[in-house]
C-alpha cells in the first residue's frame, strides 16, 4: 500500500509540475515544426528547458503565470537550430577574441578598415591576425590583400593574414618578428612569393603542413583569451544559425587546446552543442596516444552540451592525405581503426581525393568483415571529387560523407589541377544516396529566433541566398531525428 501511495503521489506531483506555468512563452511568430506537412504555429511554451505546448498566441498566453517571461517575436521565425557536420570550432575559438575577423566584409577596403580599426585600439607592436574565415569571392575587388595595403592600414603592428591552408601574407614587421628572411627560414615546403623582379611580395605559399606550421609560430593567446574567444565564437555561430557542431579534431589540436572548451562547459556557458573527436599527435605513436586518451572516455561520454565523438580526422600522420601509403602504413592504420570499431567509436577521416580513396575504403571494408561499422557513424571528410563508385561503397558500409562548400570558392583552381572531367563530376548533386546517414537521434532540440520575412533559407558559405525548399528539407531531416517537438529540450539563442 505504501509503495502504491508513493507511486501515485509521484505521478500526481509530476502531472502538477507539467501543468505549472511555463518559464517562457514565445508569441506572435512563425514556429516551424518541421513535421511531415511542414505546419507552423504562432506560439510555444517552455518550462524547465523543454517545449511543453504549441498553439495560437491566445492559447499560449493563457498558460502564462506571474513569473512567465513573454517574448513577442514580432513576426520572426523560429526554427530548430542547425548543426554543422564538420567544423574546427574548438581551434577557431582559441584565437577568436584576439584576431581580426573578416567574416561578412563585402570589400577588401572594408576588410582593411577592420585592420586599421584594430590597430588604433591595440598597442603598437602587438600582432594583428586574420586567421582565415574569408575568401576573395566575398570581396568586390575579387583579389587578395597586398603587403603594401596591410602596412598602410597598420604601420606600427606586425600583421598576418591567412587564406585557407595554402597562402598567407605578412607585413615586414611580421617577418622581422618571426625572423624570416629567406625560404630557409620557413617551415618545410613553404616558399616566399616573388614579383617579376625577384623581390619578395610578402606572401608565403605552400602545402597545408607548411602554413599550419607558420601559423603555429605566432604568439599564442592567454588562457583567458582562449576562454573568451570560445564563448565569442560560439555566439557568432549562433548568429549565423548554428546551435550544434561536430568538431573533427585535427593534427595541430593537442589535449591542452581542449581546456578552454572544457572551462566554458564547466561554467555552464555553452551556447553551442559540441561533439568532439581526438587524434594522436606523435607520428608513429598514435595508437598508444589514442588508447591513453580514451581509456576512461567511452564513446558518447558527456551530456547534452559536450560529448565525446570518437577519433579523427587524422588517424595516423603516415596515412593523412597520402595517395600512396606503403603496406606497413596501411597495416598500422588498420590496427587503429579496427580497435576503434571494436570499441564502438565513431571515426572521421580527412581525405581530399577520390582517385586514391579506394585504398581507404579497402581498409574500412576489411574492418567491417571483422567488426561491423554500419551503426558507428564513420565518415570521410572533404573528398571533393567523390566518384559514384566510391559513394556506392561508402553507402554500403554506412559511411557518411561530410562534404563542404569548398568548391564554391575553389572550383576554378580544382578544375585547373584535376581537369574538367573531375570538375563536372564534382558539380553534380548526388541526392540522398550520397548521404547514407543523418544527425543522431537526440532528446535535445534547439530553437533559433531569426528575422522574417527577409529569411530566405538554409545558409551556406556564409551567404544567405537559398530556396525555401532547402530550409524545409533540412528541418524535416532534423525533425526526423527528434521524437517530437513537444517535450524536447530548448535553449533560446538571441
């Protein structure tokens, strides 16, 4: 009898709690439910971080109590937050508070103006760094900045501007501070660009490893700056429509580089959900490092805001972007990924070229025969010219493709390097068959308030022109992997 009374009392208490006034209501908006019919509602109610009701503005207002926060959307649209499947958000946050941001600059003159403004606010001799996040296609001038222009904008500061992972330009003060006078002073495979007279232009070109090594010579932000930068970068992602990212790690992201993220998480200041990966840092010792790092870190360990997501995107240095690995290098790689499969870990692998991806898929297929990987959410990142055959093999394994919008910016260069046939193949959409898996089912849903009617659709490449059908497709995919709208967790990002 006592047990029955306790159970009944608990149920009554739970029902009463559910019927209590909501903490927050959103009214007079356009709530995109992303259900099968893509229906909309005017308002919703939230209590305890979960959506409790959807309906008309009048219906939801009647639920409000004396302490309920009322947000009048004023016609704005509410959507589930978007999730980026491949973003180096942890790394970007480390320096975001101390670098100059060119995101959204519509002209080179505007970008240089941001350098000029930063120089006025900072002390002389302090570095001004633009660590990517821009492309010549966003500028009206359709070109890169010159050393002369950077020096004119900040004559008293060393300036470093990086474009992707293949090019950077510095002022003379920057070269002096890093003690670079010739190619011999650069990281391996880096090269000083020169004009027709053989005079250095201030630009440095080279492979990814060379540019990363050059960036690593720059002064590091303090831990306080890293924490602040992480919070600021997450808010920038929120502004652009993102409330979740899958961070694939990286070959220059050491364990200490995760500490700022962990500090933000410990203080409950996360505004973006992060699923993060780990990779070994020491060539030849990756297996031992990964086992040590994950010994007490099972797959999926974490909470709604921060979760361990396996290994990647560099599994071994020897296999990283290697079109012709030796049998020994492939065997070492196989040992690690087989171990990951046996541990039930997700895995993502950086691989840019379809012509050599077959050898990677052979290893995955070999592992799959011993430890099935279909439900582990493995993926290949980039693979910008993926062939139909490789996509078929990936789909049969349940391996995803985290393809980015690199071809929007780099299509011309890709065609020059790989030829028109590869470029045509890369430009054709693959449809659902190219994306065999979608975001994991989660109990946590997010809402993002965005302007309407100027909202045109799902954003990509930081450009806001897309069709409404793209929004519906993305939101339906998100809806498919949440049990229902009502009862889902919600975090308001404004």
